[in-house]
């Protein structure tokens, strides 16, 4: 199972993931996030990142030109949209840069089903399904995802995941397996990325 570790902001975080070797890492460019990094910091961190690990840029209602710039400068390899971006925004991104796009959907909102249906026929490459609570470490009710049935696009499972519950989470979704698992607070201790938890998370994902 593929794994993404999100919210990296220190050189020590990069050293830890270079050792653990997840598939993806995430830089958060949303200023309201406690895991926010500036473009300059992300550029510096990316220079030290193992090239086999793809860097995902997480944006929330960002000016499209800024997103395009990050992709063209290869600060990021994948774009993740976590705001109210619409289908037209994604279409314009796709015309400007040739990188995969992930669209996050909050599974705790009443229109989750409609959002999934809309984005499944859009230009995004992946969905990311989470609790929509901004990295608070809360899981959503997987029953809803099971009821929806097979998705038309591969998805990242996020929200409340940690090294200890990855296997159980995937087991609950046997009829609708995620493409990748996405962790942030679950690999932290006191708000700081924890090398031991990072290693355990990657090892757990590889066993699934």
C-alpha cells in the first residue's frame, strides 16, 4: 500500500522520510495551517528530498498562478487542492502544467456523495477522502464510503490514521480499497514529526 506523510516543514523531517522512504510527502502552503511552509522553505527542503519520493503541494483556495509556478519550478511533483476549487480551476491547471492533481473531499459534510460524483468525472487524477477537520487526527465513518461502492478514481484515505490503525482502517474498506494512506498528526509527538512513528507507519503500510 502506498503512503503519504504530510505537513513536513523541517530539514529533520526530510532526513526522517529519506530514511523511511514513503511514496509521497506533503508541503502545506495554506497559511492558516500550523504546518504551513513558505515557498522558499519548501524549495530548500525539496533540494534535500530523496528524488524517489514525490512532493505534494497542498493548497487551499490559492491563486492559480501561484500553484502553477510551484509546479513549473518543480518545488512540487503533485498538486493537492483542499479548498473550494471548482472543476474549471482544475481544467485550467491541467492545461498549464502536466502534474497529477488530488482533490480533497470532506466525508463529514452532507454533500459528500455529490462531491464525489462531481469530482469523479473531472480532470483530477486522485481523490483524497478525509474528515475535513484540518489535520486534527479524527477518522470519518467508513460506512458511508462502503455504501457508495467502487469509486471511479483512486483515492487517498486520510483522517485519524496512525501506525497502529492503518491495517484495521484498510480492512474496513475491503470493498473499496484506497490507493494510498495519508498521515500527518498520526506521525507526530507534541506537534513535531517523530522519526520512530514515521518508520512504523511506512512499515505498516508496506505490510498491507
